[in-house]
């Protein structure tokens, strides 16, 4: 994996994780 | 590929948050998911909590599997370790914070810490090498194969019969001589 791909990977996973926190709270609210 | 990584990371974290919310809500309410038997559960868990737990747990597996598969060409081991540390650490914290399960919380946190050992060991190695890359080959080769195998020593057992000493021609079990 090249350095550029690694950096893209990291940015994408961090962005996804951030979105996941918001999504998770919405999901838990929807499920209760 | 990058969009897929973001998507599965979002799904994985969302499932973790859902699982944690269900777990802590259940624990803080003092609820128990059980029925039947001679005892009556004081605070029966709600169906919403059960949904949160099930969706969270299923999502952790499905999205975690997707993330791991996406990472197979690259940092699969790091992703696998994150998938190990995340749920165990979060549930350990949930035990300590929510349901007061001190022993279970500590055990879960220790399990999560176990997943941090390989990257920490790698980091320590890296620090010990002062950031230099490890040598790939240990210097020039000293011993080299010639491609010729020397013949094994032979012995003459009976007149006219030459036997290789290393390979017996006939195996004689003990007591049958």
C-alpha cells in the first residue's frame, strides 16, 4: 500500500468513524 | 475503495454506539433480560433495549467483517485489532459505568488491552531501532550450497554384497534374529 493510499485510508476511516458516532446515536434513538 | 472504507467504518462505529447505548441503558436501569423460574425480575428489559443490543451486535459483526475484507490488501491486521479492542473496551467501560459489574468490567478492559499489545510491541521495537528500518538480510552469505552431495560411507557385510550403512537393506525386529 502506497503512502498516499494509506493517508486516504486513514482520513476515510476517521471521517467514517465520526459519521458513525452521529449515526449510532440516531439509530439508538430510533430503536427505542 | 475509499468511500467503502468510510462507509464500513461509519457502520462499525454506529453499531458500536448502538450496542453501547443499549448496554448502558439496560445497566443503568438495573434491568435484566430473563423470564421464568421461581424469581420475578424487578426491572424487565424493554424491547427497545433488546433491539439496540441485537442491531448493535449484528452490525459490529457485519460491518466489521466488511471492513476487514476491505482491508485485506492493506492494513488488515490493524483493522482486526481495532475490531477486537473497540467492542471489548467499550463493553468493559459500559460494565464499569452502567451496570456496576466491576469484575466483568476489569476483565473486559484487560481483554481489550490484550489487543493493544502487538502494536505497542511494534512501537517499542521501532523506538529501540531509533526509527531506522530493520535490516532485511543479515549480511553476506557465508555458507553456500554446491549442489553436490557427498556419498554416504559404505560397508561390506558379506562377500560380494555392498550395503549402504545409512540405509539398512532389511529391518530385523528385536528378538527375531
